C-alpha cells in the first residue's frame, strides 16, 4: 500500500510539463544527503485510485502531468496507479521518479511518459542533470 505525505504543483520535474507531484512516503533508498528525509517513514494518507482522482480533480485545470515522486517500496502499486491515470484521466501525462539506478521489472514502461532514475546526489538535483527517459 502506498502512502503520500503531500502534493505540490511543480514546473521542473518533467520537461515542459506542469506536474501534480505526489510525494510518496516509505522510501527505502535512504540516499546520503537526502533533502526529503521526511519521506523515509511510511506515513500519511493512503494513495488509492479514489484519492488519486480527488487530487487530480483538485488541480485539473492547471496540470498536464501527474508525477509519482518515490514509491520504490512498492513499484507495482505505482504502476497500477499510472495505468489508472492513463485509463481514467485522458490527456494527462504520467511521470515517475525512482531513487533506484534501474527501473523495476514490476513497472510497465508503457504506463509512463517519463521516468527519472537515480539516487539523490548533492549538487545534482535538477532534471537536466538526471536521467530522464521519455518512454
């Protein structure tokens, strides 16, 4: 089960997108120097399809993309939610940021428009400096 702490509308996570970034808790990566240590604990509200739809509807006139920020503890659940966005929220792109160095085999890349991979590294926080795959 995925849980999320908060959301924000951001402009730099995925190129040329206005993204509803959903900060997923329970991060197992524990990157040295992490700027989001508050996401390490598995806490917050459950990120169900219904909760996701409510978040999207609250920002629907502003966003072009939904971004799952984390979720490395349960990539299969991230994949299911990405598929849900594709099927139920026509026109929205879907992105995922994983702190891992490789994409989980539990991810169907066809459910995503963008996937960013790589652990947090001090001095390399922007999307332009990370691997951002256009899938």
